[in-house]
């Protein structure tokens, strides 16, 4: 029997019984900081099925057909040891099989795991910036560096690095929001108006749509200010992690108000000395060595001790002592009425938020929390109108289909 998998919701609709997955597994790096030292870092990698409904079909079917985005190197790797036939989205109707370089794809995935290890090892510092992964910190530092250089009026060359960048610039004339630009690329690639733009290549399949009209109208226009900022970030990071991850990381950060690249805005200021230390994280040669040696030593990068870790500060009485149960958090000050329920239901599945989640929300007003399906939801904290001191967490709802053509 054959199991059909796809990472395109539009293709799922035309293949009865298929499963929609963006990755098969949830990969976690378990890092033991207490037992780690300069010579050894103790860690292990754990994977678990993202969607429990796929577990039995995966065991019962002896062949997998996966209709996939060309840039989805993680999904390719996860299925590479199984009896899998791959088709790209735009080639599925023609049944043209997709053959990719498994060795190169494996290398990309191994580097992703190395970054996952690094993210876990410095997670407490990242959490103090309201971040989860090292890629987000690298985007932040490169944007902050660009902001400083622009203030000093340093000369910077701006050139398109990938073919897709010209389309990104054209869309920026439609709307000056990077998250919108990337959502529009995702929307039209899923609709098969263009081939996967997250490979860096640009190829229109269908020209009867708003994206092609925008491209034709603006393709010869100068590089916009938003695109200049993006190109600077891209130039800083293109040798460190893949194009697809750079685009989607910037989108994630801007959509969740961690940065604003159209105005070179960052939410957390560093002093010059700390900033100089942070710049070392953008060193391409250090990352090349890190990847080449398959090293898992975090001491090869500067310490982030200048970033203060999160701590509890009660919004009602400023106490620094937090108490908790499986159901609630509350202030340890017996004269304070601060309390908040810790059970939320992202993607409709209940889960308890961690203490770090609450500390980020209290500091920044909102934070991203991972749901049981491996996706992410942004939660805000609000005080009840009826009961003083009683707080609750509420999600920001994003439409599943922004449909830019309806604008």
C-alpha cells in the first residue's frame, strides 16, 4: 500500500487520504549543562512523531509518495531512509520524479541539528531576548549591525544575491512589510503560480495573477529601503544557514514584533562593547569550522554573559518570588492577588506553559509557544476585567489563507 504525504495544503485537497505535514518528526536536542565542560558537551538528540495520526499509516504502508517543496530539506532527510518517491509541487501532475542530492541534503540537515544543539545550549540567553533559536539571534545581530552602520553613514553595496530577491523587492513596493512579502511568496508558490522561490530561483508557471502583475510593474525599480536592509542581513548570513531559513526566520521575527526591518528597528539595545562581542557570531570562518568538524563545543563562540537571564517580577507588587502548581502560577507574596492559569490550548490541544514562557510574556507582553503539533502560536497576557489580579493568556489568531489576491 502507498502512503501520500505533502507539505502543500492545496495539493492535499486533490489527493484523497493524504497527510499534510511540514516535517515528519519533532527534533529536540537534550543538553546537559551541569555535566558539560570545556572538553565535553553532553547532549542527545530525540525525535518524536509530530502528528500521532501518522504513526500507524507509516508502519502499515510499504511505499511513500511525497509531494514536496524543493527547499524543504528537513522533510527530505526524514524520509530519505524510507522507500519514498518524491515529486515537486509543480511536477506532480506530470508524475515527474524529483531526484535530489542526498549527500548534500544530509549535510544541510546535520548543520540544522548543530544549530539546534547550539540553540539549546544557550537557550536561557535566547529566552531573555524572547527568542528560541540561534538563527533568530543571528538575524537580530546582523540587523543591529546594519542599523549602526547606517547611522554612521557607512557605504554598503546592495546587490541581488538570488533571483528571488528581485521579486522580493518588487513586492516591497506593494507593501513595506517583510512578513507580507514572504506570505505572498508562500501563497503563490502553493497555488503553483511560481516554482518554489525559497530555493532562490525565480520561475513563473502562471502569469494570470497579482504576483506577476506586481513583478512586471516594479521589477526595474531601484532597490527599496526594506530590500536594502534584507539584502544586508542575507549577505551576513548566507554562508551560515540556508536561504529558506533566512527568509522564514526574518518573517517570523517581524510578524511577531521582534524586529522591523523596514525601519532597521530592534527591540533590545546593547552597548558598544557587548555589540562588538556579538558580531563575532557572524564570523563565517568560525561557522565553517564548526560545521566541517561536526564540533559541538559552544566555547568556540563568545560568552553571552552580558545578556541578563529572565527572572520573575510580579506586575502587581514587584515581588521576585513565583509559586506554581500544575494549573496555575501565582505570586508568593501572601498579600498579592496576582495569579495566571498556566493551561492553554494552542491548536486545540491543552498544554501547560513552562515558567520560562510566563517570564517572557511578563517581560515582553507576548511570546511564542510551541504547540503539540510542532507549530507555534503567539500568546499575550491580559488582566481580567472582573477580577483584579487574575490574568489569562490569549492567542493571536492568524488566518490560514491570507489570499493576497483579495486585497
